[in-house]
């Protein structure tokens, strides 16, 4: 049974850890989206074309997709304390590349590299799972994700004001650089303030890193199929930037980019084989079913996160222009109206996690996905309504979308403790895959068709959730000396 978290009882170590961690995530989103509200200024400063602006926005999420897989493996191997601190420290300096760029090429490189910071989300999922029991983990993960996500909204509101405070034509540079300084300073604060586990607890690690351990040959093939869309999305991004798309890469540059993505793909599959080749060794004993897990859990949660968080990324990106075009409102009002979709993260994502703890994780996920499906169908008809009616539909849909995100990550930590980072990274990568895929499709169809497509994908995720198994009993982990530890998950 879920219980209310004593959120402001700072005498409890797990509560202090939660606050340290959600703020680390908040800082990563502050850096990641610091440029969005300043893009009109940056566009005028560098005399960018509309195509170049679109390229900057696409490059901002490109590296995040493989980085979430990489960071997932890193946190499982090295622990969240070192991983999050290193990510914040490095990202702070990467931020300076964009802030002080003198050419479009350096802007593009800086924005591509800063996509690395978007992988920070994965680290906190593992850290929170170490500190909170199953009866609280959904609510704790929801607060972590929801409050941290709010960094993007704060960036949208604060960056223009900060640039005005610095003043002059270069004010936008110092505003963005300030977020880098915050990340570097907080990396030290975070490192000094948290521990990987409560005192006396064991931090379980996978025996091999670079790919998820799976429990059977069939799961190996399933895993190989599930990981493929992650890299196909990177090929899609290159295509969008190539002469066939936005024409921002030359033929030779696009070819090099395709080769790099192909090499990354091959490397990933080599690591997956390296971790799991023992499954094909008949001389080795088969892993106990109790010690393993069902990979379908990871696949279903990845599809669900693509449907909810992936659609959120896409909708937040297109909604301002949608309101401007269909309702003739100002850019400022359109931004505020569309921002309502993201602001609900503060309440609905923790609510989804809390309800998952209270009444059942699979049940809440399915309710949220069903509501999301209906919501997007209604959003496809918004032009028939007055502005206030459209806003109400957007808010209602957002509640279900954010609740689904909270429900997904109430389940992720309960699948296999030693690989929580990698599982979170896989689902998280699918969220970004969804954002890229949905926005690419949006560029080819009408807004009405776009919302119908989102509804259809949410319906697919809803049907998939029927096959999700509610975690019950205990997770089994093994100490280095071979002794077994049972971790309660219900």
C-alpha cells in the first residue's frame, strides 16, 4: 500500500537524497532547454535560416538517444553518485561551447554535444530505487521525474529575463553560460551530498556492461529487435539533415555521419552478444528463472514511454505554432498556452507514480494510456472549439500523458535491481526516439493527422500493456560470494 511521502522531513536520509536528485535532474533540463526561448535572438544574431534553426533543435536531442543507453550502463557499473556528478561537470563545460560559438557550425556542434546532458534522467532512476522501498518508489520516481522536468519550463521563462539582465547583444551568451556554471557547481554539491545506497546496503552491479543481460535465447532475439529502432532513428536524423532533407549536410558529410551511426550500431550489437553469448553455450547451466526476468517487461515499458514522453516532446514543440496559426494569438500567449502541457509534470507525473503504488502499477498505466488516447483524438478536433475549450482539452490530455510517464517509471525499478540503469536507459531512449519520429511524421502531415497518429500509437501502447506482468514478491540478486538476497517489490 502506498503512503504519503514526508517530503519535507530532511532528517530522513532518503528524503534528502530525493531532493538532491530531483534538483540534479532539474539542472540537466535547465541546460538542455536553455536555448529554446532564446532562439529568436540567436537566429537574428547569426542570421540563421529557418532550416538552420530546425537543425539546431533536432541536434539538441540527437546525442541523447545513444547517451541514455551509455549512461544506463555507466550508472550500473560505477554508481549514481559518480555518474551524475561527472555528467553535470562535463555538461557544464559543453554548455560553454554553444554559449560562445562564433559560427553556425560551432553552434551546431555545441548543441549536438549538449544532448549528452539529457541522459542524466537515467542516473536518478537508479539512485531513487536504491533509497526507497517498493511501496514508495512510484511516488518518489514521479517526484524526481516531474519536478526535474520542470527545469525546461523554468528555462523558457528565465532565460530571456536573464539575457536582459546581462544586457547587450551578447546577453544571450552569458545567460546560457550561467546554466553551465550552475551545473559545474552543483556537480560538487551533489557528489558531497549523496551516497549510492543507504548505509549497510549492497549496490548490485551486472557482471558485464554494455548491454542488458537477458534470461533466454528468445529474449536475446527480442532484445536485438527492440534496440534496432534506437539506431534507425539516428539514421533518420542524418537523413533529415542531409541533402535529401534540410540540406544542412553535404553529401560527403552525410556519408560520414551514416558510417558513424552504422559503426555505433555494430558496436552495440557486439556488446549485446558479448554479455549474452553464454546463453548459446550448451555446456553452461541455464540461469534460474527466479534469478532472471522477462524482457517483455522492458519492451512494453519502452513502447509505453515512447507513447507518453515521446508524444510530449513532439506536442510541446509544435503546439505554440499550432495555436498561432489556428487562433491568431500572440507568440507570448501561444508559448504560455502550450507550456501548460509541460507544467502538468509538476503534479501529474508524481500523481501517476503515487497512484501506481496505491492501486496497482499496470492498472494505472493502462488507465493513463487510455485517457491519453482519447485526449489526442479530442485534440485532433480542437479547431472546432473556442480557445478556452482547446486549452482545457490540452490540460486534460497532459494529465494522462504525464501520469503514464509516472506509471512507467514506477515499474522500471522493480524489474531487475542490478540493471535498473540500463533498463531505465532503454525506456528513456525510446522516449527520445518517439520525439524524433513523431516530429518527423508531423513535418509530412496535417496537425489533425498528427494528433490522430499520436492517439493510434497510444492505443498500441495500451494494448501492449495487457501483456505486462505486475511485479510481485521479490527480486533476486546475488552477492559476490554467491549468497542470495531477496528484495521485496510488493
